[in-house]
C-alpha cells in the first residue's frame, strides 16, 4: 500500500506559508531564530509549526547550562566520581542555541492535521524494509518535513520575518530527534572567513529581513 506523499507536502507547505504570513502580522517586531516542524508521533497525524525568538532561545540555552553546572557539581564529587564522569560531563549536551520545540516561545504556533497518516498507522499493508531500516510512516514523515523546508528556503519564504543571525530551519520528532536542516542568514563577515581556500562564499536562499545574505 503506497501512499501519495505529495499531498502531504502540499498541505504542510501551504500551512507553513500561512503561518509565516500570520506571524509577520502578529509578531513582526520579534527577532526569530528558529522555525521548526514538530511531530509528537506519526500515528497521531499532527505536525506543529513552532517558532522561537532569539531572546527566548538564549534564555533556554542559559537555563540548560545552569542545570548542567549544578548537575555536575552535585554528582561529580567524591572518590566514585570517575564511575560516571563521561556521562555526567556530556549530558545534557550544551549548545549556543536550543532546538527543543517544547521550549520555544511560539511553540505549536500552528497545527496541521493529516488524517491520512492516522489511517496509514492502522494499516497492516504498509511497505516493510529490512530490520535495520527505518519504518515506512516515520521515514516518509521526515521526508515530507525536509522537502517542505527546502522548498520554503528556495522560495525565500522566510524573508518577511525579522531573522536572527543565524536562523535555523529544522524539525523534531518527540522523544527521538531534533534536526537542524538549514542554517540561514549568516553574518556577511562570517561567510567570507569561513569560505574554503580563501574563496568567497556563494549566497543562496533567504537574505533575511534587513539582514545580511544567507548561506545554504
């Protein structure tokens, strides 16, 4: 039983464009650093469109850092600290940005329903791969989110937003992964310095609202 995933692509793309337009009207003054598709699980047939402000994202990253500091100081003392040093020093993973959609200031800004996914989840006639391969429904859901993200970038769909630098486009699947698919709107000097072999970096995709060019 093969499913026509192009319909899901179009549905999510239309919803994403609408969400961006709505966000500009409602929160056009907010500097945005993240645009993510969030999915609890494919069988629920829901994808949330979530955005985060730069200010909130920095706050979340700092809170996680503080938690990590306290966690290490509490657990890495005494003669047995070496038993779990690797785990304690690498968990949680710290980053300059938070990609946890649950912490976004505008988490679940829009929700898109896909009834066909719920029907697929209950089907016993789905294509099956090898044991080590991804499952049909979950993998195709990820491909839908990736294709739509790439399409939005190619269309400069994020240009009306007040973009932070850099600006992240990605997706998350609850309790599984958070994936950054594109990093856009790099500072111009960062692009030039990061170019290999001293060559200028080519500019693709969204240029941001009043910001420097982006890097695909």
